[in-house]
């Protein structure tokens, strides 16, 4: 494959494009479909059969493989005229979610906040990347006479993209960008498997109590001794403590007067919107504080192994753990996030998985409902009970899990690098600034 940066351009309403390229409206390359939501009064329309896509299902992923909600057979029949075949392009077209672009992996239906394209012949990857390139422009095209900007079907249909007249070039552009996304997706799959393995080990050792005894045999199955505790029967030698007993620090952060900067090159300030679970971070939502403000902060600076807890907002109780330089080597949190920094009694990984237990998460969520002020407070969080295993068992668990977590976070960092490469290449390839011949 030869790469050529120099080429002859022609003037268009959108600026210069290669002479052998053309500009086409979306309605010329496929059928435009706007989604719809069945009446929620008729519960029979909802079930487990047809994927029902909303903007919530389009979280920074190229492909939509799973949805929060599904329609029943009856719901699918009701909306049969707007069913999307596999590999249609979905674009969220309302409010703060506007501009999300994704490809559906299965036959599906969307809600009314999404416009989609059922393509005729054009490479669906190319159209996906073309619209990803334009997503910042969508709000400018939207209808703004209402409080919430909307890009309706008519406006969406008239969006124009650049297309090479050579099918092979279209396919090569798609292939290069897709290779980067495929590697990102592979890393995500590996991380998902590694997280499942880690959770399985945690459950086997600290919930089922089948950790290896002195002879290397499963403790409970081999007749291990148990004692009564505030958490039920636990292995002899273990303790039930409170979070206040196992934390070296429980702190939150702050922001300067006037807020934070979305575009600056200061120090990343992580808010509740990025407390999303193990190895998940949305870099597009990163905000920053000035370095001198960061240096003046007494609390809220993140270090390796910190567990972060969403403390006030719609998703109270959600957690993350940051290690091995992910998501940044130097960063802090704002006032909506708690940092839980473990002491020598438990390890960060153990603390993270303990807090991830459904019953512990529910307890934390209920702390908010029992509070006079919305959100979690220090006293409430410190009151959460935690099982403290014997040190030798905990250390053995940590020696197994640390290499797994290191691999997860290294994959995450590699994904960020791959994303940056893709985002650098995308505008040049999709507008013909770099030619593939």
C-alpha cells in the first residue's frame, strides 16, 4: 500500500476535497429511520426478544452489542416498519447525548432520540467514521428553537459526507481505522475476562471460603473451623471491622472558584461521571484544574491503588480503582468523589471487590436515603462493615491479583494510545488529506 499526502483538490461548499471525491447527503446513500418508543402503559410490548437501543447503550463503543431494554414479539411487530438490520448506523440526535455514533450488531429498534441509516452499498465502517468525524458539528445543524437542541429526521437526512469515488480507497480507509478499533475491542474483551476471573477468585476465597488452607486444600470443604460474627459464620482467625478501621484516608477533593477547564492542559480532575467501574474511563469528559491549585490541595490527590466512590448524584455507590498510571499518572478528584485509601489491614484490590458486593453496594446506596443531606457522608461510609481475612491469605490473594490488574490497566492505557492514533488519522483520512492508493 502506498501513502500519498499531496493530491489535487477542488473547491466545495465545505472546503477543498480531492478532485476524484464527491459529497453526498445521507439520504442518497441509504434509508433514514427515526426510532420510536412503544407506549409504556402496554407492558406486553417489552420483553427479551428485540434489542431496544437508546443513547444510554451507545457508551464510547463502535458497536452496540447489548442494550438495557428489549422489546417483546408484540413490540417488534408494532414497530416493524422501523426495524434496523445488522450494521445500520445509529446517531443520537437530542440534547447532551447528541453526536453519539455506533453500529448495531443485531437486528434492533431504537427510540425516538436516535436517527439511523440503513445503507445501500457503501461500506458501513466508512460511514461510521465519517459521522464520527462530524459529530462535533451536529449540534450546529440541530434545531435550537426549543430548550433542548434536536436534530430531526429532515435535518439529519441532509447531512453531507465526503466519499472517494474509488471503492478500494473507501475500503482501505475503513480497514486502517477499523484495525485500531478492533485492537481496542480485543483489549476490552481481555479485560472483561480478566475481571471475571478476578471476581471468581474473590468469591471463591472470601464469600464461599474455599481459599487454600495450610495443605493447599479448599478451607470450607476440608472442614475448616468457623466462628460466629456480625456477618455470620466466618473462618477462625478472621475479623469483622468497619471501613474506618481499614482506611488510612477517606477524603474528597475540590475545584477552584469558577469551576474547571474542559480544554486546558492542567491537572486532570476526576468527577463522579467517570466513576464507572474497573478499567473504565471516558477521556472525553476529562476536566482540569490549574497546576498551582493542584499543588495547594490538601486532600483529593489520587495515588496508586486508590478506590474511588461516587458520593453524590444519580449513581451513588458506583466505584472505580485506579492503578499503574491509569487513567493518569497525576490527577485528583472533585468534591463529588470520595477517595478510599486502604491501610495495611486490607489491600486496595480486596477493598474494591468487597465494596463491589451487591449487598454492600445496596447498603451504601441506602446510606444516602437515610441521610438528611443528599449524598454520602464520611460517617456513613466509615460505618460499612468489612471482613478482614488473615494477613497470609490476603497477601496470597494479592500476589495472584496484582499481575492480573496490571495487565488490565496496561490494556487500558494502550487503548488510550490507540484511540489517540485513530483520532489523529481519522480527519485526515476521511477528508482525503491523506490518500490511500
